[in-house]
């Protein structure tokens, strides 16, 4: 486990960061077990309420310094962090793979996303533009500008233990905010590793460590932030159920919430689809990260004329999947995060069968010494109907539901007829079909793709969805506006005070 040492982590007891230093050893620990082999990787101490108060105090004090630093200078700090991530890409990618269970290629890819968002944020630090408007009053100037909002709380999920935090944190930092991060309790060591690297950058630049802080624990630690009026924005990634709780708590105190919640993503495969494209998009979309992406492909909506042929090709492709240790480049699919996820996978398969689903590729839990963690499952394919209750919900596992359609209008209706609205795709060489899918009469998702799958996103575009997915946007485009407050300014440079709308008030 050389990669642990390179990231400043000690085996078994890794300590924890709460902004400035490792917490004392008399606290209860949060253990991190790898789903790869079931072994204990390390432990971090849970953040107590008293420690949380210290974190917020330091963050509030650091904000007073950080917000006054010119945005391009803040961008320089983020640039240095990106450079440090380049040095640690191999080690951090291996930790992501080992602690979360995704393939090593995906682990490295996740760190690359962090590097890319740093590069994006550096450029953004010189482009936090406002608008200039014409006033109706003579010798007046109107414009709007953007200011930092304060403390940004980030609650991230286990499936992307480092990238999604960086989407939020790097943008928030160049905007002049300070960040408090609660990683998933299932992947806490990834959070510690990221903070070790960032704290070095802050220290080298003689900046307060409270600019970016870490808190650890279960949902109770997250509640401290969601209910705290000192935390201006909560950006939370997770289930729809979690988002409802977080959103309600933040709204009750008039805070801002950015929610990235569940997905129930579909690919429409038309008669004009290229087989090589739809096979790659469908299989990787469904089994990548063992089906534990919010953008995982969960439904294939296939035209009836090619349905049987597509089904046969999919079954053949699934027969070639290699399931095993994700740190081995020979394997396509790693484990689920834990045994709770395995149970949900089994229950969903059973429910699908009870509702009338037919197995195309059988699922099941893999056993034997090679799979001793008990978290390895077989990706499966089930013929189903879109209205099945099990199809309407998101199961974080490699279960792919396939179904037929007759007309494109019917396919789009099926695609949209779920509570979630994150990602969607159509595979077609027909220009009219592609444009109809992308029109206002087409996909109702925040992401709509043509001839690529539903999973994966480039940092240049705003990421997020509609309906029960939450409606928030992270990463690229103008998503930076969520981390700032807009201010409209009017300047009178005349010697009189004319009122708006021609109102007269003579004294």
C-alpha cells in the first residue's frame, strides 16, 4: 500500500483533518473497509460538535482574509493545487479505486477531473463577469457585480469521493468563498488525502488553513451544517431522500441549496443506430463503477424492429465481462460499495421478477476466495415495463432494464416518464430523430446526448438535472453564479436626484 504513504496516510489509523490539525485520539473512530478485499484500510475520528464549532469559527475568520484577495490571486492557489494533484494522480487514483471499488482507470480518471476543474477555475478567476445596463435616468450608470457568499458546505457521496467535491470547492474558492467538506462516511480516507495535499499548498502560501476544512462522520455531522445559518450554501450529492431532508432544512433558514440527487437514465436505440456505438455506450453506461453512478444507464428503450438483435448482442457482450479486483487493469467491473448495496441489488432483482420482469442475463452474488469481501455481483439484464415500480426508482447497482418502443414519440414519453431527470441519450444516425430528442418536445433531463451514453460528463458543461434530481448545476458554464451573490449598483454622477419612473418629489 505504498500509495497510502505517498498521500500522508498511516495504515489503520489515518487521523482526521478538521481544518487545522489531526484530532485527538480519544474520539470514536470511523473505520474505512475496502470493498475490494474487505480489509480495514484505516480509521478517522468522527468530528464532535465542539470540533465542528472550531471548524466554522476558523472558516469564518479565514473568509475575511480570503474574500479580499483578488480573484486571479485566488486562482493561482487553485492552480498550485492542480499541479500537486498531477504529482499525486497515481497514488490518489489508487486510493479512490481501493476505498470505493471502481476500476483503476476510473480512479485515475476521477483525479484527472479534479485537475481539469482546477484548470477551468484558474481561467474562471479572470471571468467573473457582471453586466452593464442603461439607466432610464440621465447621468446615471447601472451595473451588476458578484460577491462571495461566505462558507460553502459540501456533502459528497461515496461513488465519486474526490471529483464532485472538487467541482464545488475549486469554483467556490476562486469565487472567494471558504469551504467545509463532509465526505461520505464510506470513503473518508479520500477526503483526508485531498485535504493533506491542499493544506500543503495553503501552508506554502502562508494562508489560513480554515480556507478549506474537513469534517467526518455520518448524517448527524452533515446536519450540523445543513441547520447552521453561518453556512451560506449547502451543495449536497446523494439520494433523492437525502436531498429532500437537506433541502427542507436549508430552506427553513433561508439558506441556499445546490442538490445533485438520483438519476434514472435511459438510452433510446433507434433503427438507424450504429451497433458499435450503442453496445459500447450501453454496456459501459450500465456496468461502469458497478452501476454506482448517478449517470448510470438504467434503462434501454429499443425500437421493436431491432429489439431481439440488440438483446442478443447485449447478452453476448455481458458474457465477456470480467469481474474482480478493480486495481487489476484486466477487469471491467469491481465490487459494490458494501453489503447493504448488495442486499438492495438482490431485492431489486426479486421485485422485478415479481412484477413480471424476465431475466435476459442472470444476476447474483459472486462467492469464493477471490470475492471474499462479499461485495461482488453479476451485472444483469432484465426485460421490463417502464411503469414497473422497481424501474421507476434508482437502484445503485448494475441492473439494466430493457424495453420496446414503437414510435419515437412513445420512446421519448417513456424516457421522461420517471421521477428523475438527470441524463439521457439517443443513438441514431437520423438527423430528424436527434433534433426531435433535443427539442423542447424531447428529453426533459438536464443532460441530453446524441450518439454517446448517459454516463460521464466534461467539466466545461454545467452538470445537473431536473425533477427529483434536484435542479442544481455544478462545474462548468455559468455554474459559478451559485457560489456568489448578485448585487445591482446604480451610480448618479449628476448634480440632481431624478427619481425612477418619472416620479416627482419636490421639497
